[in-house]
């Protein structure tokens, strides 16, 4: 599956990441990468209940990394691979300011 991941921030141009099918992580590997990044970047749950959805992890990890984090091409590729694998979608848009994930 080819995939295109778009990440939006308030103060920066949209970040477009393209993947071919071989680059997309499996669901389990994608979830593991997001879990590790969520902890490593010291992200906090968005919901008062403490429940953290995959979409929440995608938003919080992107927000914690910021545009500067996506400037690291290797890290940005890993994020895109995890996003595509976790959601199993070819087109994914992560809108950080609006706290929204669409596909």
C-alpha cells in the first residue's frame, strides 16, 4: 500500500510524507513505535479519563516533535510509516492545532 501522510502545524507549511508499500509498518510494529515515541517524548493523554486512542498518539507525538522534529528525515519517515501502519489508510492528515486526524 502506498501512503501519503500530511502533518499540519500552525506556524509551518504542511509536511508531506510519501511512502511506498514496502515502507509501511505492520499494525503491531506501528503501535509499538507510537507507544515508545509517546513515552520518550513525555506526551500526556488528551482525555481526562486517561484513555489514549491511536489518533491521540499520532497528534501528541507530532505536537511534541514539532516542525523541528520532522526536519529529521529519518524520524519523519518512521513517523509516517507508523501512522500509515496504525491506521491502515493510504491518505492520512494529522492536524495538530485542531487535534484532528482524518483519512
